[in-house]
């Protein structure tokens, strides 16, 4: 069976138990499914850890039970999909062996930690079978087709150290694998990359800080990283005749005790983008913090109202979207929810001023302002590749316009896997897609699977040495055009019967920029921002828009809204299935009103947000 229990700090532990090798029998599968559903339904559980009994993960399915599994309607594939779709992080603790269906269970988890002596593989080929629970899909997506093909077709067992190099597991440990997995599952309210930058910003502004982590190991790592950042910042400040007393415990205190937050005035949560985890933390903060404390969430896209719903004080919940590195980047997007009070908004704006950041108040929608406008920009760049362009050609045009880095070099720098995870979460790619979904259609609109296909080939960008470009090594910085990618694009076009055409620089520039600007007009019409100047401030301070162009909306006003509209109409007519090219109704209205100056645009809207 699979045992279900509550582990440390609300981690649900599911233990596979079927001696001697924890084969995935009917009873085990049923118990695993039940355990997953219990964990998902339990609001006090924020993460799940799956392990095996007696030092073994699982040797996979018992082939003697195949007929009974089919007869009883229990299948491994749907259970693994249930793991993958979980809103709560699921970590596999692999000890001993993870073979066949056992490895497929681990592949469905969001993270994998293995003991140094563990072995993994798909031995099914030795008895004339292939992995039958989507291991042939998930493994190539994780480690690339060549490596996956070798493992699947040879049936060999690979050691944990090799699995780590391939990217099959996230971490290898020499001691207690289960405890390490629980630590990971239970991990970053505080001192991950973003948390460290936020703490540094606060201390530089002489704001007393309580920096919270989930356990002592991560706390010590975070403390060292923060102190190193502060030492560098102190040296810079001394050159300007300023001092920074960051060793003062009254100014900066590190702790793992959640209860020490009971008397703070304001909390900034900085965990990774997982709604279930954020809601669990805000529920806890709501109980522990004093009634007047403000609760801020550092998020780049998640719904502020849903996060606030986990608290008893939604009027005091607000989004504070810091940009990385948080102690360097000047922009702070401040996102109010439906119930956020004016006092809370004013407090967040005052915080931005004290931190010497540029605070911009915006409304609550997916991606807010900056990321929402960026999405069609990147989307058009990828569509241009489908139609005949190359990454280096698109990047060159946009860099000549004034961006320091084009969309494809930026994608390689950030990591293609980041967007891939987001698209999986949105149901745009991966196992959750309904069978028969066209490769180039989603929700009735054109969709490009090119970034997904690159990730499935293990091309995550600079971190793997190959993405939209090739690099001298994994972690390299010098981007070079990649003949493999050019050939891949050619084959892709042939497969989908796309005629390659020459795309000039004008079309590249206009489709990318005008789709971004067009989204900006929709944002203004919806009352998400109070004026076009705010969109420009966001793009100049947070997204690398060339300052001499004055921001995207100012740029649109200088070249003339009739031109922007005419070009969008031209491109949308030529590509009617391409989303984000249909001109905004607000843009059409402004052109019809005689192309008024930018400062008058908002007067043509019938309603605006009363909080902006």
C-alpha cells in the first residue's frame, strides 16, 4: 500500500510500501491516488513528498497484475498526471531503485532528490515493452531526446551522479534522502534570490528587518548571501560618504521562528510562484501578524484577490512586484486587489519612495502591466520564426531599435524552462492537453509550440549551452547562431506546411512593438493603469525599453496613432489567426477622434479605476 502521513511543517508524506521492491500493485496505486487527493484537499498541507519503504523507491509495475489493473479501471498514467497537475509542490525522494513505472512516478513529480547510490532506468525493453505511463514523453522533455532515447532503448540503469548531470534529478545527497526531500518540499518564505535582494534593499533604507527562513540550513545560506550583498553595498555607500551599520541586530535579525512576525508593521512574502503555497503562507500570516500589519506578496503574475482570500484582512493585502536583482532594479509594480484599501496602497507607495524605487500602482490582472505587455512582444517574435525569420535577425532589429538585448537572447539568459513551466501550469502544453489538440492551436487561436519543442530537446538556454543560440559551454555567455536550430526551423515549417518567406526589418520591428503597444491600449481601456505615462515608466525602468524613445506609449504618440492602427490592420488582415494583432477598440477610438495628444487620451474613456 501507500502510506499517507503528515510530515514536518505540513508536508504530506506518501510512502510506497509493497516489499521487497515496492512494486506498483493495484493496492499501491489506489492508495497513492487516495493519498494525493487527500493532500490536495487538505488546506493545511502545502507540499507533498513521495518516497519508498525500506530504502527503495519502486521497481515499477508488477506485470502479473496488468490484467487486473485494466479490469479494475486503475491505470498508472492518470495517477502520474494527477501528481503533475498538483498545485502543491511534489518532491520524489529516490533511494535504492526507481525503475520503469517507479521512475515514471518520479518524473511526474515537480522535483527529484536521489541518494548517491540510487539507480534509475527503464528496463522494460529487455522484455519487449516500452514505458507505458508517458515516460517516453516526460523523460525527453526533461533531459532531451538523445539521452532519453539511450536510456529507453538500452534499458540500462543509470547512477544518481549521472542522473544529476543529465538533469533527471535536481539534487544528490549522501545521507538521509527523505529528510532532504522534506526540507525541499517545505522550503524560500524569505531568503531565495528575490528575498535576499529585498532584505538588502530594506536594510540599505535603514528599515529594521526580520528575515525569516523555514529551517536553519537555508537560514544560514541566506544569511551569508545577504551579508555578502550588504558588504558590497556598504563599500559603494562609503564612496559617497555614507555608512551602513548592517551588523546591528536591531536593524537586521535572522530567524526561523514564524511567531517573531507577530509585531512587525509590514510583511513581504517572497516564495516562488505557486498559488497554493502563497495562500497557505498568507493564511498563517493573517493569524500571526498584528491586526494593523500590511501583507505584501512579491509576485509577477498571480491573482492578488485569490491570495487575499486566504486572509481575514483582504483590505491590507497588496502585490509588490520587485524586479531582479531587487537591490539594484528601480521599478516596483504595486498591485491592488478588489478589497485593497487606499491606506494600503499609499503605504506601499511610501515604501517604494523610502527604498528609492520607482513605484507604479496598477490593477489586478494576469501579468499586471509589464509582463502582460511583454507577452505579445515575445509571441510575435516566435511567430516570425515560424514564418521564415531567424532568432539572430529578430534580435538584431530590436537591438538596433535600442533594446540592450533582443527577445531570443533574453529568453536564453532567463532560461526557456521558466516559460515552459508557466505554459504547463496554464494547460497550454504538456500532459494536461486534451488528446488530439492541434500543435499550432490553443483556445481557438494560433499557438507556436517552438519554445516547448526546444525545451523537450533539453535546450534551456545559457544554462545548458544551447537554446535559441549555441554557447561555448553550459553556462556560457557568447551567443552564436546555431545551424542545428536553422535546420530544426526548416523541418518544422515542412512538417506544418508553412511556406518560408523573406521577412524584412520593418515587419519584424512593427509586429513586435505594435503588438506590445496595442496591449497597452487594452490595459488603459480596462482601467488597469491610470495613464499612458505609467506604462512608459514601467517599461523604461523595468524592461529595458530604450530611454531615448520615451517609452512605448510615448513612442506610439510620436509616430502617430493612425500609423500604428494602419499597420496593425495590415498585419492582422495578412495573419487573421495570429492573436494580439487585432487593433484595440480604444486605439481605434483615439484615431477616430483625430489622434489627440497623449495627455488627452484618458479623457476619451467613459470609466477609469477609482483607486488609481
